C-alpha cells in the first residue's frame, strides 16, 4: 500500500470531527509527522499506523512495525523492530513507550549506542532531564554479535554525551568474569574513569594502584587514588578538575597526595640523599581564569614535602619538570600591547627560586611609528626581586628593586626589489636599588681552636700561630685563592659565601644592529618521483646576516646581583632584543651572525610541502662576553621528510672555524614495509665545558608478525661508558577491539640500584582515549598514565 501521511488524513476532518489536525499535527510549534506503508486508522482517539512506520518530531526519529499515538498524552506505543534516534543516542528494541513531548522512554529488551559504547538491557526508562535508567545491562565497544569483552551491570544510569554510572558491575572476557566492582563511573567526555594498576618494580615492590573518578557537579569531577606498595607503604590522593566562568572557558586542576613511606632511605640513583621524613605529600594547583576576552590569570602552585617526592612517587612528572615553580600571572592582551603582572614565591625551601613580589611588564610588539616608515618596539618593567637559595646551598639570599626599560626603532626597506635590509637602533637602561656580588671568604681557625689542635705540643702550637699570622697578613682575595688551591699548610681552612652590596646603580646601553636577507629560487616542474614523494621541485636559497651591537653598560654584569641570568647551555643565545631575556647578564658585545637557509619544496595534497630544509650559520665574535673564541661553532639544522614513512633530522654544532665543542643530534625513522617500523637516534656531545661527554644511541622498532601478534622494543645505550641505560621489550596481541601488550623494562641507574618492572597495557584501537579499567605500567607511577 502506498505510503500515507496520517496528519493529512486527519486534516480532512470528515471522518473524525472530534480530532482537529492541530491536535496530532503539532504541539510546541513543532509538527509531528507519521508515515506508514500499511493501514492507518483511529481507534478510540488513538492514531494507529502499521508496516514500516516512521515518526518525526524535531530531532527525534522513530522507526517500527506498528505505532499507536495518543495526541492527548503525547505518548506513542511502539512495537516490532523499534529504533529511536535522538541526538547522539540510539535505541533498538521490540517494545517501547515514548513521550514525544517529555522525551521519557519505557522499553524492554532494547539495544543501542552511547558512543563509543554498544549497549543492551532488559528494561529502560527515562529519568528526569536527559537521563535514562537500564536494568540487567551490558556494555562493550566491540561491535560484534559475539563481543570479545563486555561489562555487565545490574543497574545503569545513562546521561547521553555526559556519563554512565554502573552498579554491581562485572567485567567479562568472552564468557569468563574477570573483575567485579560495586560501583563504576564512566565519563563520556573525559578520559579514564576507573583503573586498577597492579604490578611489580624494585622501586616499590609489589603494588596496586586504584583510580576512581566521580562527578562533583555539572562542570566538575573528582578522582580518588588509593595505592599500596609492599616496599613503601600506603598512599592516597584526591584530585579535582573543574570548569567555570562564562561558557565554562575557565578551568582548574587540583591534585593532592599523601604517602606513609616505609623505606625513606631507598635511593635508586648514585647521588647521595639527606634525611627524608616518612610522611611524603604533594599539593598542586593549576588554574586559568578568563576575566574578560582579553584578560586572564594563571595560577600554578606546587607544594612538596621534600625534593625527592616527585622522583619517588610521580616519575613521569619528574622526568618532564623535576622542580615545578609556584607563580601567578595576570595578562592583559591588546593588538598594540601586552601587560603582565607576575608573582613567584618560594614554597619549598629546598628549591632555588627567584621571587618576584611582584613584577609588572608592559610589552609593545613591533608596530608602525605614527605615519612614518619607521617601526617601534619596546618593553618596560619593574619588579621587587629576591633570590632565595635552597637551605643547604650555603649561599646568602639577596634582594633588590629593579626597573628596566627597552626601546628600539626599526627601518625595514627593500632595495632593487629583492634585498631586504632592516637597520635598528635602541636604548636600554636598568636601575637596581641594590647592586653587589657574592664572593668567597676564607674561614681560619681561632687561637683556641689552634691550641686544641696542637694539644700539649708547645712547639707545634707556636709554629701554627706563626703560620696563621702569615695567612692573616694576606689580602682577603689572596687568602681565598690559597684556600682554593689548598696552600694553607697545616692550618685547616674553609671557604664560605658572602654577600657584598654596593648600593643603587644604573646600567645604560645603546643597542644597534642590522639584519639583511634575500631569496633566490629555481623551479623544476619536470622532476617527478613517486618513490621520493616529488611532484615538481623548487629550490629556495636565502642567505642572511645579522650584526648586533651593545655598548658598554658602565656596570659589569659581575657587579650586578643576578636574578635573570644566562644559564649554561649547548645552544647559542639570541643576539637580538627582546629575544635575549637574561637581563642581568647583558654585557658589551659586537657579534656578527652569517647564515644561509636552503629549502626544497614540492606539491603534496594540493599544498606546498617542505621536502628538505637546511639552515646553516655561524657567529663572528668581534666582542663576545660569553665566548672567548673568534668564531662560534658552525650550526646546521637539517630536516628531511621525503615520504610519510621516512623522516630524518640532524641538529649539529661543529668547531670548524675555531676551538669549541661538538654536538650532533640525529634522528631517523622509517618503515621497511607495512609490517615493520624502525627508529634510531644518536645524541653526541664532546668537549663542552659545562656538560659531560656523551654518545647516546636510542633504538626502537615494531614488527607485526601476523594479523594477531606483534613485537616491539626500545633501548638506550651510552657508548661513552658502555652502559645499556634502558631496555623495554613488548609482545602485542590483537584482541579484535583492543590491543593487549605485555612486556618488561630494565633501567640502569649508574651506581644506584638497577630498576626493573613488568608492563601490561590495554589500548582500544578505535577509541584510544577510552581505556579499559586495567593498567599495569611501573613507569607511569601514580601519574595515572597508561
């Protein structure tokens, strides 16, 4: 029978004058459409449709074999092959009652989707708002008639696009029950909601960690951590993530953890440790608040019980940031300026900190200078500063008030249509409320200490007194040098750090420089190579030069209390401003940087693609306070990406023109064929005055044996002393909807205790951000990372 539109039949009104078209055709200004291939009729005020019934109301679409719709109650009884689609939720069943107006559902023997889950239940009914309640429910992410794993629960509350809450839960692999929980919360917006991490490592012994997530409100969630380690004892933590403010744009993350350590003397490294209290804890807060569209505040608080807390309990975090700062920063953005108010404080007395109480900086980016061809760039700031060293350093704390202002004028021009030249001139002045420096002071024994050293030997006492008198006749600088050289004879002497201040002073300097570059290009359209990923080839050659000059500031950096200082690094510091941020280390310089960039471009996916890039440069040190050679190392950065499965990069510094150190960092990744991937890297450092020589090789690879099995490995070998620092070997099994990986790790801590552990991970292939409630990874620690 041809499809009929019931609303149209009712609109005729001849056979059923008591039912107006509006009663069935619409309510709430949204029309209700019911179509069917079979018979349509009214029985007792109820519209009945049979055979391939389709009901449409707003964002709700319903399909079934037979439907009975009551316009008074807005409820529709659905029978046979029932399918209900609304937003991202999908119900499938044989019998259901659905209210089109309230969206309430009562159903039996249904199946459906709550991305990424496939679900089924004996009964389902609507809760208040957008929630549903199901009984005797099963959930899985494996889209199969016989899923290889599933979660079975007596009762489930489902809130589409938000969360699922299970009660009396069993995890089954196949038909075998593996784990049971009384309660389980799975967010559909967040990552992992519940995890158990059992395992073993010689750092902790046998351990089990649990991570339990739960909702706190519509825009906040909590995580409870309960851990037990056989060698270290119990630990617990409570974390919270939240969003707030307009459009929930502001957010925060509070992390707390406390542990009772049974073995505070354990040390896996060769570096000696001091005494550590058995109560270990951390409190961390990260928060960003958007006050307006252009004003925001960031807070970062990190309170630790001791310097080894992160290393012992959160090794993943320790690797990234071993000494996290505590600060607050409020920033106002504008296209013409940025204002930042920064405050940093020392909350852990074992961490060296530059306190800013506070620092206010106004930064003006490069912009046209009124209606002239010149451009202006500037930065001005003031700060109350205090340098606070760790308690056991022996260094005296110091403080000052600093006001710094920087102003530069640029004149960018292009000559002959191809030569870009940008000269600049500027001025910088820095005022210090206190200046000074830290020096070594020799500490000699007193007369009474000499007497105790000589004992009853009068002759020795007289000789020591004469020698002490000769040392006291020296100047403080000469005496300190004798102590450093160990030339104080039989007189025991030590050095201590002392602070010498010299009152307020100003450093003023003229800045000047010129930058220039041009480009030469050549194109070969006929260069075509599928094997090398080439669709035409263009070579761009760009020589460039940068001459930078800073005048004598009048007051050397060695006479300035150091807060923002130049730290030891293998990388060459910038020679322009404000890129050079070490305000207190600025000294007179004249440096000429010369380099060239080479780029090979091709077409890929209808866009320009950088097939190969090479940037090579070196500095001529006319007057460089940080490098006493005439020429810097020759620097070269190479990146080669011919194909998606082949990448090669090199970062190198070579002492080609003068004495210096050698650094070569190389990385290579390729797939020999579709089943194998191999990675190798090499980091080489030789003759650097600040860092130890190293020749570190890293290997890694993966090989797929067949459709179900694969193996992988990762190794790290230091050739300089022949130590295999890190080993990780894994076997991977394809379990249809996820990949299970089992393996082991070994780490050599050089003189400390060798560390080893076992690793078990589960990763869903289609949804890698959704994790199973099981994790075994001794590297992640309490970080909660899979």
